[in-house]
C-alpha cells in the first residue's frame, strides 16, 4: 500500500493529544516497537449538541494522520521542556 498524503488540516499534529498517549508513543519508540502494528480507538465521551446519535465521517483524515504520524523537531523541543517528560531520552 502506498503512503497516504498528510492531513489537509495543518493544525492536525501529534501534540493534539494527552500526555498518556505521548508517553505510550515514547514507550513504543524506546522499546524499538515503533514499526510494529498497533490497535487504537478513536472516540469521544459525549454526543455533541445534546444529540442522541452520531454519524461518523472523516475516516480519511484519521488514516492520513496515523499514516503520517511523527514528531517534528519543534515538537521534540517542546516535549523536552514538559516537566513530566524531563527524564526521557531524546
């Protein structure tokens, strides 16, 4: 399968997540498993606008994001300054 192009929205980046997900990505990388298949969920906690159901669309954006997931040099520089990550190797 050929690589997917990057997400169309330039604001979509690996830093738009919580610290747990970043430490999990670090753990995969540190243990040499960054290229192993992984399973994840994409979800939200509450239907928006007090709705009773949700229609999902935008799977292509999710696939583009996952296929192009990486930290840029600026991202890594920022993460080095996060107090909870000070102990991590670069």
